[in-house]
């Protein structure tokens, strides 16, 4: 019962229009507002609620408080064959990231590989959205960003490492795209936020309290810090991703070093520069079939690939609506009211 | 006492000469034999015994049994600006990998980024050796390979996923290089082999037995299969690395699909194409200092970076010798005898 109260389904097209309207009302150019709304709703459709419309009011706050530039002049600092360095001028992260990945894909089509470093950017939401663009264009897509400093390094007890995620995507002949999007912590920080909002506990092993002890309280865990995936491995990966995104770009890196905001790294590798795309997809199908047809664990519903369950969820939700929780719905209502828009999106 | 019997220190220079002689005696060109010996001894010096001289007899067996081509004709299948596709003609993996990374670095210096896909290769040992080459040349280095099929996918109970590792390296102003080299399983398979050779148990959570149950017996774990790091994350990473190394190269991928041997992917990004290397190193120093100076956990000896402890170990071992265990020493004695060489390497 609590669960039914908690979640209600909304119409994804209406949701996208509402979110577009909210940002357009704050002065975001209509095309940019539509793009941001599309990316946020896509995350909810794919079940990645941690990076979906629960961020709407975070970004509106950034605009209202002047931290986000809704009319950025994106500057090309370096542009040399397959590589490019962009300065995002503090714009909305999603808009900058789409632009950067478009540049990477264009370079990959011309040179075989495209690398784009982006600084003075902000939060770009779910990385899968951008790696997917590359896969849709027949490329291997890769993206990483530096993120909030909420992780504890092995041997430490202070939050000094970013929760830096990465995403890799590859085309398949299946309806879904191979798309891995993962944080380098045991879980993404947003999962602690959501648990806190819903009054739920978290499993031990996700986070520690401020004294460094294991905790099942998401609020204490947010105060203390998140644990890296597999200890030194997740820690090492996370620092490397900050080196790629933050250190290399000339933007913000580490805990407030260098600059403000976030920085990202985008890469596309054009498959046709190595083999015909159809041959690549045939090979992907062989790999998928081999793994899927292997013996299942007792009670297992099957073996799935990164991006597959997200795709399946998206199809179901396009048909039947996206469940949004009470917190997100109330934030959207508040934003709709502020923008003078009707909140009439529930199915 | 058992431990002293188990390990004895050997002189690294003598060890390198012995290993060079063993391979030269099997028809490997002297320069290639020296390079292979250098890479294997480097792994032992850095404490990565799982990929050091314990592999000497694995590779000699490959040569004697005709699976390894000691005079490969490396073919350039595609060479287009920053990208390159090489066919290794079944040569020794280390030799091919060094060549491939040299090509990637050359392309990075010219174009900003270099990507080299290598097929018909074999086991290349510790990846850190190649990513280090790129970092030494002022680049971000990246390398991945597909590997033995010993991992269980989430939801499955059959070994159908490779234990595919990755390495990323970046220059620092410190004596050590940032160098992350990690398998996508909870631990590398060689750690189970070593535990079995030494008659030791393994922690629960590393592997499952053939029925899919947790086990602390390394032999049962090798039969059953290794578990991926963080479940879906390690599994997704591992499959992606096979897509980059195996599927994209046109070589072997999955469990015996496509071709034989192994396939790899090498990438170098030239830092000077983004900013002066000295500026990059300054930024790295700030990042290192920030993390190292953060609060320590009770009893912690400090916070370390990937590659740092390996560098420290190497300095100590260059001075005092490399400890090799009884299994590796007996294999080396056997190989020395077969090659008509003196085994006189212990300090």
C-alpha cells in the first residue's frame, strides 16, 4: 500500500513537455530545454530514476541561483584532427555533453576515433545517454565525468574521491544496445538520496558513517562517505576517470581544484574503420548468443547484458507510463506552478 | 619457516639473463627474448607474481608445441591516421604488445590520440607494462585484452565470460607513475593458481564451485568459476573489454569464437595536445597531495595510488633481490637445464 501511494505513473510524453516548459520558462532556449527534458525522461524510462526527473529542481536551482549559464558560448580551445578541447562556459551539462559527443562522433567518422575533452561543464545526468548516441551512429561510445566528492579512499576516512562514473556502449543486432553505465562506488550516491527520501534503510557495505563504521542509515552514509567498488579497484578507477575528465581538460578536478563545475571526456571509435558494421554486429550476436545460452543458476530468470533490462523497461513504460515517486512528483508540481504550467501528467 | 622455504630471493639481472637465454635457446630472436624476459621480471619486481616468471614455462610450452610463432610476420591490416589494425601472426604476446603500443604512442604524438587493435596475439602478461610505456612517453595509456574464459555471469553457473583486465596509466611528477592494472573479477585467476600451488585456501567470495556454491578451495574455484567484481559491474566491464579487444579486432572473442589466441586494444592520448605536460603534472601533484593529506582511517599506513606500492616494491627488490616461490624456481631450474644454462641466480 505504501508503495502504491509512493509511486504513480505519469505519461512520458506529457512529462517531457512539462519539463521542457519548466526550463523554457527559466530562459533556456527551446531546443535546449527540449533536449534536457528528453534526456531526463529517458533516464526515468530506462529505470535510472537516480538520474531522471528527480534532478529537475536541482538544475532549476542552478539556473535561478546563477550558477548555470543558460546561454553559454561554447569555446573550442583546441581542435586538431581526432581531438578537441571544449570550454562549456558553465552551461547546462546535458546540452554541452550532447554537443561534445556529436563532435566526437563526427571526428570518429572522419578519422576513425574522436576524443573530446570538456571543461567548465556541469552535471550531465546518466552517461548512457551520450554513449548511446555513439553506438546509434555505429561507434563504440565512451564517456566519463568527474562527480561529487563523496567516496572514501582505501586507508582513509574522509570524503576526498569523486563518485566518478563511466559508460561504454556498443551496437548490437538486437533491439537493445550494449550500454554499461556504472559508478565506481558500490552504488551510486543518488541511491542513498532516494533511500533517505523514502525513509528506507540501505544494505551494509554501501557506505560508512562519519566515524568510518559500516552503516545502514542512508543519511549517516551520506555524511560519512561511499565505499569504492572492490576497494582499491573502484578507487583506482575513480581517480583515473578524474584524470581523464578533470585533469586533462584543464577544468575542475579533485575536491574543488583547478576550476568550478564538472569536466567530462567523450570518445567514439568508428567501427567501419575496422570492419563492416554488419560483420561487427554478426560477431556481437555470436557473443550474446553464447553467453545467453550458457547454463543458468538455479532460479535465474536468464543472463542479461548491460542496457538490455533498461531497454525492456523503457518499452513497458512507453506503453504504460513512468512511475515517479512522491518526492519527484511534488517537486514537479512545485516547478510547474512556478512556471505557470499545468501539472496534469499522471495516467 | 614454511614461508622461508617457500620463497627465496634471486638476483633480478641474473634472472633476466637466464630467462632471455631460455627463450633464445628456443629460437626466439635475441632482442625479442630480452624484451620478454624484461617484461616478466618487471612483473615480479613490482610484486605482480601472478604475471611474472611463473609464466616462463607456459610460454616455452607454447613454443615447443608449435602454438606460438617465434618468427611472426606482423601484418598491418589497416593504418589510417590515428587508428591501426594489426595481425600478430600468432607471435609471443609481449613482443606484439610492445610493438602495438609503440605504434599507438607514435600516432598519439602525431594526431593527439592513437588506437591500435591487435588480433592473432597471445597472452601478454601484466598490462601495466604497456600502459607504462605510454605514460613514460607523456601520454595517458590504456590497454585491454581478452583472457581465459573462467568467469561466471550474474544469473549463470557456467564459465562463459573472460577474465578480461584493463590498465590505465598517467604520468605524475612523483617517482612512481599512476598505473591501474586490474582484472574485472574479484581477483585475478592466477591468484587461485598460486594458492593451489602453495596449498593455501582462498577467501569466500572469490569463486564458486562447479555447483555454484561459494568455496574456499582454489582448485574447486578454478573448476567452478570466478565471480565478477561487484556482480553486474565487473561482468559488464569484462564483456565490454572483450568487445574492444576481441570483437573489434576481427580476432578471437568470447569462448573460442572468431579465431584463436587472444586479441588486444591499445590507446595512447598525447597530453601535450591538450596542455603542456608540466602543467598536467602540476595538476596531478595537486590531486595526489589532496588525497594523500586527507584523514586516515585508524591504523592506516597511508593512502596510496595505483602503481605506487608496486614502484616501492621494485626499488626494494632491485636492491635486495626478487623473492620467487618454490614452484617458479623449480620450473626455472628445469628450463635452464633443458637449455643447457646454469641456474645460479639466488642471492
